[in-house]
C-alpha cells in the first residue's frame, strides 16, 4: 500500500464467566479519534483520526477500552468485562493505477487485553456497561488498580494494598495536603485510610509491625470501608487525569460506608 489508512478496528466483548448479557441494546459513542458502536458483543471503532498502521490505531483505541474495563470493574466487580481484538480494516488512500498488481495484507490477530477475576454469583444483565465519559486509565490509575486487583485475587494483604494506593496518590500530588486540594478528597478520608493501612493489623496482615497501635485483624466494617475508599481514590485519579481543570465534588467520610 502506498498510503494505508486504518478505517475500522473490531473488538469482541468478553464478559466474566459468571456474567451473561441478555439481548442488550446497542450503544454508541463518538470521540475526536473514532466513532464506536457496541452491538451483539462486538465493539466496532470507525476511525476518525488517520492511522497508517494497525499498531498505532490499536494503541489509541485500547487506551479507551482500558478505561472502560476498569470503570466497569469499579462499578460492578472484578473482571466484569474485557475486550479481545478481533480484526481491522485497512484501505489504500492512494491506490495504484488499474491493472497494477499489488499485495494486500489483512491481519486478524486475537490479543486479549483487560481484566480477569473470580466472581461467585452469576448475574444476567440487560444492558452493556456504559463507557466512562470522564475517566482515563492514567499511570497512577493503573498502579492503584493493579494493587487493588491483587488484593481482590488474594495476592496481597489489605493493609499493603491500601498503603500503596494512598501513597501513589499523595506522591503524584506532592504530598497529602496537596492531594486534598488537587483531587478533592477530604483530609479525614486520607488520614483514616493511612491509619487503617499502617496502624491496624495482625501477624498475617500488618504492613509494618513497628508502627502498629492495634495488633488485631481489621474488622468487617473496616475492610469494607478501605475497599470503598480505595475505589473512590482510583476513580477520582482517573477523573482528574481526564481533565485536571474540572472541579470535582469533595469525597468525604459521608460518601463511604459507616465504620463501626
């Protein structure tokens, strides 16, 4: 091809093994880079931007899909959906004269991206998860999500996961005080998360024994609170990355589960 242009990429939506989508209606979105329609389990991305290679077009689209996957996991549970690459359409915007021989390569490689997890309850959904309007899977979001994902899969204790997520957010902003201002998160929320991550724990779960004030397991309400707080931090980091100039309603203790 003398002037290749990727016109469309298609991805297959793969739900969690315990999630079934029952005849959901199609959904459509338009961004500056592409138009996407999710229908019959296939997300077709009609490219608006010019991409001469499948690789660069996939990179652009998969940034969007990654945010979609993480957003769905935050709302519904680990591994709610992921997307597998199916195929691409490529045209030549400057085709050779009629009668000229040419070789056109078409690829249909299946490369899975996304989230995989274990869920114990089977659910049937009649709608696809909506793609987020203002949420980006930034490097900080990826870092925090991977730690939270590891916790959900039993690969990391609650305290070390929570501490990693808290310090990732604070370090990105330049400290706890600046994190409060930048991300719109109440200081009491960050302090409580820090306390539960560093000063509560038993022999199996404590992050650092020298800082423990309460040598005991986290209670059920504390675990639920930490999980909710970490998810709130991940979401807010993605919202901020989407547009740092947009103000957000402050996340306060009242937005999180009650601690007993």
